[in-house]
């Protein structure tokens, strides 16, 4: 969705969520910088996490950066930019071990459930998620998570959930976010995070 439209949604929902992962892979550094500038008029920089672009994350002084398998190594990013919170996207226990050893602050694991954004790819499931949460690093679950299936995700030991289409594809994003927050509380995820 256009950044202006996203901004309108985020203005309403940001009080209820912990972080906003700005995942604009098609934007170049300048466009991403401008997007953060626009969002920062109404949304605290301390809630924004930039996907992959360490340079933009550093210059804009946002909360942190989310690294993918093709990104810079989390340890190198942490050493050069200690002020940034560094997340690492993982798809296996081994990748989680590597992220932990490399100094990532948290891992984003998925996709847990079937997801429209990953058609044809089998989900990792709750059993694998439970295994990942045995690592000594906070785990944020992503992929196919709805308010109805949040409780098992939290009970698997995660530190929180990440949702995109469940909120942004909703006809009422604010109500959708509130449903997720209630599901986190009902799942005993009182301290769980929602990004």
C-alpha cells in the first residue's frame, strides 16, 4: 500500500503495538528515508524497525534493523551500530543458533501457519516453533497468525508475534489489532510483543 495510506493506518494502531517493521524492499535508500521521515511525524522512531537497510536505520535513528539470510551478519552490525536493536530472520533451529552466537537481539521465525505470502511452502508449525524457543534468544513468530491461533504460539514460548495481512488486509485495522492484543493476553502473553 502507498506509504501515505500506511501512515494513516499506523497512526491509529501504533499505541497498541510494540514495533512497526517497515518492510519496503522495492524502495531505494532515499525513498525509505523519506518514508521514515513521513511516518516520524506521528509515530515514534523508537517503534520503527527497518528491513535490511542498516544505513537508513542508523541515519534515521529508528529502533533497529531486521536482517534476512542475505543481509549483513548480525554480529558485524551490532559491533558497528551498537545503538540499533538487531533482529535476524530465521527458518530453522540451526539458523537460530547462528543468530544467537552472532549477537542478534531477537529472531523472527516462520512461517508458523499456512500463509498467503508463502503459497506452496509448508508451514514450520508449532512443534518447530517450540523447539526454536528453547534457544536463549527472544523469538518472535510470524506467518499465518490470526487472533484465533495466537494462543498456541504464545504457549510455545515465544516473546511475541508479527502480523502483516491480518491487520493491513482487514477492513478495520484498529479492531484487528485489538483482537490480536486480546488474544495475546488470553494466551498468557501479557508481556508478549506485537509487531
